[in-house]
């Protein structure tokens, strides 16, 4: 006896297959994570992305620009962390 998949939910006469159910479940999880993420976390993620780009940059001017952007995101993250600690 094999494992049976639960019946696909029906929506207005249409059957949702396993791929669509997986997509909708994943999308829902990502949406939840984005909505739960606070400003400071988003800013820190942006700062990290800028640092990653700086490491990949081959021109000095590009590397400096990415590092400056990362620093600006860090300043914003620190400010958001301070503001959120005052709210709680």
C-alpha cells in the first residue's frame, strides 16, 4: 500500500493540482515572513546584499559605492532598532 495524496481542493469548479498547492503554500509562507519582518531586519538584509555586491565588484569606484550604500543601510537599521525598542 502506497501513501495516498489527499484529494486536491476544488475552487469554483477547478481542481488545484499538487504543483499549484505547493506554489500557493510556499507563496503564503514567504508572504508571512515578509509581513513579519521588521524594518531593521529588512535594512540589515539590504546592507548585507550591498556588502556581497562590493565583494564581487571589480572596479574600485563600484566597490566604494556598494560599501557606502551598505553603510547607509546599516545606519537606517540602527535607527529602526532604536525606534522599535522605544515602542515596546
